[in-house]
C-alpha cells in the first residue's frame, strides 16, 4: 500500500478580482495528511503528486470545495429563539447545537416575528481561487496517521 503524504502549505485565497481575502501568511501554514476530511477535496487534488517548493494557482469549483448553496439550509425561525438578544440584525452569526454538532448560522432577514437564518458554509456555492506554495511534502509519520484517524 502506498504511503500517505503529509503536506504543509502556505495559501492565498483570492477574490475573483484577485484581491487576497484569506491567507496563511504571517501565521501557521495549513498542514494535513492526504485524505483528511478537514481540508477541501480541491486543495488535496491540487497538491497530489507535487513536491516541496512548488507554487501553483488553482481554481476550485464548489463541488470540490464547500458544495453548492443549499436552499434547504435557509430557514425561518421564531424571533423568540433569540430571547435575551436585544437587536437581531442581518449579518449576525450565531453558534447553534443541533444535537449532533455545533453549527454556525447567519441571520439574513429579520421581521417582528421571524428571523431567516442561513446555515450554508460562507463559501458554499463559490468557485475558489487559491495560490498555493508547498512548504513541505513527505511521507506521513505513524503519529500523523494516527492523529488524523482519531480526529475524524
């Protein structure tokens, strides 16, 4: 069986206009073992077979990133669900617990009785443009493989 690769990457996520909207620069590079569920498939495909020191520009469609916008993730809930919050306004984000996992929802519309919330990932439906630098690429260690399998 082929060994899984460990990657450490610097990245620059750019808007369609080329403006950097998120980056690892000045912070910790992204690191993962190939097959990780914590890193989008498009990035994993882009760096597969690459070597340390390579730089690449990658365009990742929603299907290989955070998926399409899903209308079923937009719901209307009673204003009473926000009891204790004085001024609920569009753009606010809240953490909810669905019982299975924590989820972040964004308020998109508010009226006197209802609040429309969107549980889509903020990058769902978007094509992502990355510049990636492979800082390190090597066989994953046993410890890294074990950490990855216990994190899932």
